[in-house]
């Protein structure tokens, strides 16, 4: 069987005992890499010491759990321009339709391309003739083109974990055409939803450089390649088991005892403006104002580990959300009840599964999201005989699949507030029916299926 080479910005390294780190994608890719004698290459997470900045980049190679990891350190300048710069200050906001937040700097765009060339230089000498390469996410869009320039003829696939924006929004990026051309160097380009794929096709059409063809193919910049929809998922069975176990875990129950007895609505997100956390807190505030009988009985548990703390907007956001929750708690809280519990920590998977299971409402209201795995985890963690209700933003990729959720417009706080009340009064039979529909989908379409379908699409490309 051909080797599988996975390339991503960060590499989720396994624990000391060789088990993959938590996170559905890491687990699925680890399984695929083991099956195919694979290699995972990316940034080590370390900054190159200043005195070594002029030395040629090197890979440190290590083996763990049957997989080879090849890691490179990056210089501070590379991180500033490529990762914190163009990737997270331009591509991330634009692809999430936040043109207002994008900050263009020419040197950062060239830094983005420089690091992609560096990845290509490091990868080329490692490649064997029939290796299959799978590149992940917006940090590495130009990688295939760079590899092709170096003579690489291997099959190369690309999966975008975030949404693809409508044409008018993409066209605000000064070098959007180079990005489009870069994608045409892949053999398979995968998106989460049909909406992302049709936006991509619309960009090609409007630019006059390509279009979708019959049978899942695309022609652009004189090349024909496959394009498809591959909705990512979770390890559904694992999450179900974790949630079941949590119910009988005494230590976990002790941790929860303070919120037991309340109707809990749970939000779990990385700190990011795309997740709509402040809009959600505001919606919860309005829900309490509109439903006086819920005051003192309902709470919002918002679990949000910090992320991208090097980017100033993220630090400001952290402060804004903390202030907002403080204001709501000050306005509505009492000595023995706090309406919003805001926690800036990363939790263990089993702890998270237990909290999802005890929450009567899963509040997943991103302003825009490629997929949103929290929505799927919340569903998988529910008790089959007494499931909670998922409230889901219509702008999350997951809304395309989870039709048993109450779909909401996250920009409309009153609508979200009404949905919370609707979820809390929903009769048991309606909750079970909705949950069954979603769970059937998640059992059939788990993260292993996502991985297998992408790889078989790539083999056929
Ligand atoms: P993210 O934007 O990171 O992913 P999401 O899909 O929700 O968003 O995944 C977050 C993961 O982090 C979940 O597995 C969740 O359980 C975990 N997590 C969040 N907060 C946590 C906490 N406090 N403690 C522990 N774990 C926590 C990007 C895209 C998404 C897309 C994924 C996968 O933005 O749209 O679904 O990639 O493609």
C-alpha cells in the first residue's frame, strides 16, 4: 500500500505512551497513517533560536506508535508573517466573512509563501514515487504548487477545515487569484459543505478561470482536478462511551455538584470571534429577562480556553467576553446563583463528555464555522432515553447535517433566547425523535468515514 504523508501547520504529537492526542481528526489521521506506514510533517511548535535563524531549516524525525513525525522549528519572523500574520490576520477572518477584521501587509503575504516554499523544500527529499500526500487547511494552500514546481508528480489532496467564502468576499484579498491558482495544483480539493464548494466554483467562474465539470471534477487554470464535499465528524462511538462512563464517575460527579439541579445550557468553544460567544451571552441575558421563572434555576456554562494569544484582537476579545459575563452576573446574579459560568480552561475529553451529558441545552451559535465538532460531540454525549436539545447556528457547516437541532440565526439574540425556552419545554418524545435522527447520521458518518472517503477520492483522482 502506498505511503500516506500528512502535512499540517501543527502536528498533534502522541502522548508518551504512543496514544494519539485527543481530537477526532488527530485520532482518525493517526489510524490512517498507521494503516499506510505514514509520515506526518509540520511545524514543531518551537521557535528557532535567534542565533540559528540563518541556518538552513532542518527536520527532526521521530517515531511514535508506528508513525513517523518530521518536524521543523520556525523562526520568529516566519511565525509573525505566515502564521500570526497572513494566515490568521487575513485568511481566517476573510474565510469567516469578516472583511472588517482583515489586515493586509505585503511582507506578511510574502512570508506566507516563503514558509510554504520552506515546507516544500523539506518535504521533497522525503518523497517516494507512489506516496499520497494530504495537505490540511488554509495555512498551506500554496504547498502543492510549490511541490509541483520542484517536480513532484505524486497525488496531492487538500482539505479546507474552515468555510470557503462567497466570491465578493474572497476578492477582497489582494492575492486571491494566486490562492485560486494554488488550489488548482491539487488532485483533490475537499470542503465541509456543498455551500463551500459552490462558493469556490463561483469564484472560479467569476474570475473567468475555471468551472465545475460533471462527476465531481473541476477545470481551472488549464488543469482538471477533483473537488468534493467531505463533512468532517467525530469518533461517535468513543464519545458515546466516554459520556456513559462519566455518569458513573464519582470524582466527576463531585466536580459537577455545584451545577447539579440547575437547567444548564452549555457552550464550548475556542476563544474566537467566529464562535459568536458574546452574542450568545447576550442572548442568554435576554432569555432570563424574558423568562422570569427561569431566574435562579438556569445557567450558562461557557467553557472557552484561550487561543492565539499572540494576536492582539484575541487578547481584546478575551477581555470583552470576561467583562460582558461580569456585567450579566452583576446585573442578574444573586448571592447563591450566578447566571453565567465562564471558564478559560481546556478540559479532558471525559470531563467534557460528562458536562455535555448533564446539560439540557447545547448552545452552538457560531457566526460562521466550517463544521463545528462541538455540535456533534454534544449530540453523541446525550442520554438516549433523556437527551438534551441542540441549538445550532444555521451558519455552521454542521447545520447541513444535524436537522434535529433547533436552527437559529446567531445575530438575532431574541431568536436565540426564544430557542432556549423552546428547548427547555420540549417534551421528551420530541427530544428523543430529534436526537435519534441526528445520532443515526453521526453513527453512519463518523470521522473514520470522513478520512476513508477523502483518501479513496484522492486515490481515484
Ligand atoms: P475549531 O474552530 O477549533 O476547528 P471545532 O470544530 O468546534 O472548532 O473543534 C473544537 C474542538 O476543540 C472540539 O473537539 C472541542 O471538544 C475541543 N474543545 C473546545 N473547547 C475545549 C475545552 N475547553 N476543553 C477541551 N476541548 C475543547 C476547525 C474549524 C471547524 C471544524 C474543525 C475540524 O474552525 O469548523 O469543525 O476545524 O475541521
